[in-house]
């Protein structure tokens, strides 16, 4: 497969494929000025990338806290009883 074929197959940009090949992440070789890839190597690369990404998502899913926690309101008890009022004398009218 050529760079354009691999880019089309992986739905990626040709420059991305060339960067992966130059970094040694995607197995391939140069023949003349063209990069050549084996279909089996591209599938192995894709399968490994899928496994790696899936494992990372599983770890993230286990480590994340829930978005919201359901909390119940405490039951409301009866209001406290008011203290009994003692008989207080009425104020005297001092205006007279």
C-alpha cells in the first residue's frame, strides 16, 4: 500500500501517515521516494491502537467520579414546642 492508500484506509491525512512511519510507529519502508506499507502491518497497527485506546477509556471510566450524587433530604420533624408563657403583668399606662 502507498501512503495515500493507507491514509484513505485509516481516514487520516497523508502527512500523519508519513509522520507515523518516520517515527517508527507504523511499519513501512521507503522504496525510492515512496513509502510502502504491508496491509497486514497496517491492520496490526490499527488493532494495537484500538486496544490501547479502549484500555485507556476503561481506566478513565473506572477512575471518574459520578457526575451527580443523589442525596435525600432529612425528614423534617415537628417544630420545637414553644415555652409556656408565664402570666406577666401588663405594662402600666403612665400617660395619665
